[in-house]
């Protein structure tokens, strides 16, 4: 039996469940995130779920009643618990956004993913035609030695890849 009183002492938030990234072409985005090492754990359309409006998400997301999209959940290969990546291609409403000026702009700046080999991942991305902002560069931060670089997904979401060469402590 769960002791809800003890859980409340920790705070109302238990963990992150998913991070949503909207995309203009789900298949193209899936190919990118698969290259990074993610795998599909849920394809809601393939599971027979009705459209978002029918299941009641429109008011939750403050979207029109006829909202519709294709959504999948991804996780790092071989993992089944932890934060998921929620990719959605919206069919309705279709919205075109302005490109961000730079990473100092207010709002979510980037998503950082921990990797085992930043140099090898950088090479795979370049070979697949992506253009990282820099090479995988060594930096020291918070007592850790890191290899780090950033790359944009197909819709311009900045993904930071970080290898902990020597963690702090």
C-alpha cells in the first residue's frame, strides 16, 4: 500500500514523465532520434487510439475541439523507465512558428542528452547529413570533464549531447 502522506513530504512532483517535441514530419523526426539511439515504445495510432479531440485532450492542451495529430513515445534503446520523448506531428491545427533568434531566447532553450561517446555520435550525425554547431569539444563544468556539442533536429529543436568523461566527485 502506498503511503501518500510520506510521498507528499517529498513534494507533489514524482518525476518527469515526458518531454514533448512538436514536429512537421514525424517520420523524418523519428529517423533523427533513432540515429541518436532512441527507440519507439508507443505509437498511439498503431495502438488504435482515436484522435486527440475525441479522447478529450483539446481542452487540456487549450487547442480547438477538432485537434488531431500523430504521436509517439520514444526512449533510449533498452530502457523502459525514465523520461520519454513525446513526438507529435499536428495535423490540425497546423501552425508555422518563427525560428528562434538564438539559444538565449526565453523559453526552452535545448534538450540535453547524456551519451556514452560524443565523438562517435557526432561522426554518425555528420555522416547522415546533419550539421552540428561545433565538433565534440572538451569542457570542464561543475567539477566534471565533459565532451559536448549541439545539433538541431529536423525542425530546429536544439539537442545538446554530453559525454561525462570524468564525472565530478
